[in-house]
């Protein structure tokens, strides 16, 4: 759809006349990250470290729901787990009628309490960015910004969340793990799938 819109010169007026709402809205809840990945644009473009206010978040959600937007992603390029009110933000979006709430996370700070709070809030999908299938490649690509970041610790965070979700009996959030293919990880795709 975006390619066709660009090719035909379609823009907001065209879509407004069609009365077609956006299918998804991405909200940068935390414009900061606890990693300093060498392949990330944040390493090359200065961006301020800040989190969205609850008031602004609620205004955006209210507008998106009023438009009929079914899917809300609570991050763009930042790490959503850095927002201290993330579970409350997810819960608000669900209470207002968002059909789907999603986050992408590096899972560095995904402890048991945060995991349970996200389940309780009604998060629908959590995508893990876990670059590398070995400690050597992961630790090279997922460098800690404020403290050391380690493959084993993040792997354990993801495994623990899976256990918490299973114990809670909830099928949500669904989870997916993804990896950026780089020269360091190209040969690890099969091992990544295995782990």
C-alpha cells in the first residue's frame, strides 16, 4: 500500500476521503535506550533521552481509537521498558478500545515484576530484538549503554517471561524473537532458530 500511494501521489486527503483509518499507530513511549548497538541509528544521530507524558499518551490513544485504528505499537526506535509507566500505558490503550497493543524490546530489563505487569495490563504482542545466536556475536552487537549487557542475562529474561506467561495461563502477549542479519550473525541464522 505505501508503494502504491507514493507511485500515485496519494496523501492524507485521499485517505481521509476514503474514510479509511490508519491500521496502526506507533507511539514513541520512551525515546531512549539502555543499549548502544553499533548498527543503530541512535549511535549516529543525537536524540534526546525522554519519555512521553501520560497526558500526551492518553490524548494520542483517544484520537487513534476515535479514528478506528485497531493496532497500537508503544515504541518506535526507543526501548519501551525504560518508561516507568509502560504497563499503565498498555492498560489505558486496551481500556479505550485498542484491539492490539505491541512492543518491541531488547528485554534487558524484563524482570519478573515487569513481565507480570505487562501480562496483567493486556499486552497482545511482544517482539524481542535479540541479535546473535552466540554470546560472542550478541555481546558485540548489543553493547550496554549504562552497564554491561550479557547474552546469558537477556536469554534468561526471555525464558523467565515465557514461564511466567505459561504459569499465568494467558496466551498473551504472543512473543516473537528477531535478529538483524549482519556479517557477524549471517552464519548464525540456523543456531538462532534453534535457540
